[in-house]
């Protein structure tokens, strides 16, 4: 009987590790990626193209590195419905290549997923801060010549269009 109790306990532990339930009413972004070293990703959001990306409209997700794919989730505050996003892929200057398997955006029970082989169709990668590899769906962040480190990317027109469809 002890063995079956342990099995039940193990199953309960597994259930508690599952990712949180997505609230359909909140705009949610989930990046599924292999990030080998501990890091922190940040997502900025804004309404108008001319607006600046500001810290007050950004979310951090600090996570442990792993050689296994993991979901890095950002749940925007209530009533936040962005048109434009900026993805900052880490602050760890020692980070190795990051493989982005997918980016999923959920809102009001609808969603769409950008697969790694189509990332560049939706996202504009800043080649001054990272090297994008289309075949692998990966980014290799690097320290810029001026010593700065800010591997980032921005909403492309196709992503903007997809977000508009989700918000209808």
C-alpha cells in the first residue's frame, strides 16, 4: 500500500508543476525555447507605432536555464491590448545560442502560433544585437562593439496584422 500512496503523491507533484491556466481575457504570450543558461526575458508592449517602448509597459520572466525546451510566459495586465511587441531575449552576456521553437499569442480564447521556421516572417530581428539563424529558428545574442548587450526584436507587419485579427 505504501507504493501506491507514493505513486499518487508523485502524480500530485506532477500536477502542481504544470503551467498555470491561461485566462482567456488576458493577452498572453508564450515563448517555447531552449535557453541553456539562467536568464530573464522581457516583453514590451505598446499601442501606437510612434509610442516608445517603456519599462512601465513591459514584463520580465526570470527562469532557470535548461537544455530542454521550456515555456516562458508573459501575461499582460487586464485591459492591455497591444498592437506592437518588443522581445528582449535575455540579460545574461554569457548566454549561448537560444533556439526558439515557437511563440504563441492567446487572447479571448483565440490564438496563433509562430513556428520557428517562420519567425522572420513575423518578427524583425535587430542584427546589431543578435544573429538570427532561420534554418534553426535560433538567435545568438552578442555584446555590441560599444559594449552594450540587449538582444531584441520587434513586431513585423505580419505579426501586427495577426494581432489585429485576434483583437476583433
